[in-house]
C-alpha cells in the first residue's frame, strides 16, 4: 500500500495543527490538507483525492454529518472518521447512519487515532473502543441501516424533510425532479407503513435513521 493521504476537517486551528503533527510523524501517512468546515472539505475533494478524512461533527456552515453524507455519495472510496467531543449513543448512531467508517472522541490517545486510520484504509470500521463490540454489532444488525430496506436516497430525503425542506427545495438540493422526490416520499411511507409526516419524523428520530435538526422555517 502506498502513502495514505489524510484531510483534517475541524473548525479549531489548534486541533488541526495537533493532528497534522501527529499524523505526519508516522511513516506512510501524510496530511495533504486542512479544512475548517464541511463545505471547504468538499471543495478540496473536487480538486484533490484524500484516502481518509478526519471529520469533526460540530462545525459552522456545513457540519460533519451532512458533509459525510455528501462525500460518501460523490467520493465513495474516501474513508471518513468522525471526530467528536462526546461519545454518546446519538452521535455514534448518527455517524453510522451517515455512512462514516469510524468514530473517535477528541481525547483519544495518539495511537488510537493512527489505529483508526489504518483500520479504515483496510475497509474495516473503527468505532472508539469506549463503546463495546456488542454495541457496534447492534448498530450493524438493527434497523438503522436497513430499516424496512430504506435506500440511502430515501434516508437522505427523510433527513431533508425533517429539516423543513419542501419537495422543490429537496429536488434542487439533490438535482432530481419534484416528481421523483414525491415517489421517494411515498415509498418511504409505504415501507414504514406510516402515512403522516409528524409520525414519520418521530419514528425516524427514535430509530436514529435521521438526526434532529431545527426546521428551516422556524
């Protein structure tokens, strides 16, 4: 395997600098760029390929979860390790639901960070050891990823609906027709056997299929 190219995405300069120094001190791994939010990260990927992204969750303009969802759609070979101050279940479930390959807390030991990078480049998931293997197995086996066989596109649309987007806004965001959005919406309701939006949102949030957001029209 050649050199592993890493992109660091975090809105705190000091953390990016610390991670850069740590990663560059190891042979075979190098930091090729830094970004202060998800939008800058995506702009970077449009110009240069990264094998692994270390992605903060809470950032302005475009947060890590939304950025990861888009990156996994357009750059599926790039591995993403989420980074958070907290290791609570909601963050881990949301990371897994948005196709992240790994999850680390910011107080992780340096060897744990390097271990995570090496794991995901070998197509292995790495979720911080503060959570047991049993918990990860639960994530892999429960409804989170295959809840009544929702497709990734359907989960994506469900998330956008929860954020208060209209069908027109969703179609513009995803570059699909409003008619296609309507078909996906109906498929979601039929698969989950839930036929009103409030109940659908409650169910999706309880199951961790989507992440809570403040609706745009509030």
